C-alpha cells in the first residue's frame, strides 16, 4: 500500500462530535457486561468507509480485539502503534488484530490469536463481552471488533516487526464526544471525512476512531 500523501495531524478540524461524555457508571465492568448481554436498540454511526484507493477484489476478512483493561484508577483501552514499514496502516494507531485464517473458528478466535501474536497478551487474561457491528475499512478489510475485558496483572511481549509500542488511554477520555474531531482529506477515490481522537502524543484516527465511535454510541444508548 502506498504511504499517505498527507499528514492527518496537520489537517484542520472541521467539527467536533460534541456529545456529552458517557457517565462513569456506564464504564464500570458490571454495566459493560450487561450492555453486551442485553444490548438496547441503537444505530452504529459508521460501518462502511469510503475506499481510499481503487479496489477490484473482495474485502479481506479480519478481526480486532477492543481490550478494556481494568485498572485501579479506572478502565483503560489498550492500543498499539504499528511499525513504520508495514504494508497496511504503517505507523498508525490500531487495535491488536489482523486477517482471519482458514483455521480460525470465528472472528473471536482471530482476535484472540492475533492479540497473542502481536502483543503477547495471553487469552486467559481476556473475558470476551461480545462484538460490535462489522466495520468495512477504506483499505479493503471487513473487520469484526471483539470487545473484551482484560484483568491485570499480565505480561506483554510485543512483536517488534509489527508493533512499535503498546499503550493505554483512559476509557473515559475516549468515551467523550468533545474529544472526537472530524477532519477531511482527499484520497484517490475522492474526499473523505473521518474521526480523529488525539491523546497526548498519540493520534488515533481512521478505522480505529470509527470503531470507537460505535462503542461510544452503544454505551450511550
């Protein structure tokens, strides 16, 4: 995949999501479990992104883990910074995950296997809550986001070829619409507006931010 011809961090902010933050009680583990067991009626904001380059083949099946870590100071979300030399999403912030393989029994199996391979987080530390709506990325992937609770303590062993860094962001920060920016850029297939969630020195955008918007809407519903 060709590298981006623009720096998304330098694009002007078009607007903000602007919604009120999800209340603290809805970020508690008991509420999260119940929300996935008994989801209300709600509508995802983005499920299909505009393609960023022309494609002729079918979408590639993939799955990611949305890991909510139970820290004493409050839940956090674990994310990865991808290395700069990868073919897809180089240097971007991502959830651990990847392509489905023929031996994977389900998207959940894919997400857990890829998480073990990418960051070394053993699946015994992960309690899967459920999945978010399928998300079609602009780079040609059909992604199933698998949401799971991660219970410390645990050890990580990031795979150095794929992962430059593993970090955590407070879930309360990400579940606040005032931190959700919209920016627009020109791609091969036309103009595309996407969400951005800057946090300290990290720049969360694109598909990762889009899936976080859907988690935000599910918890708000």
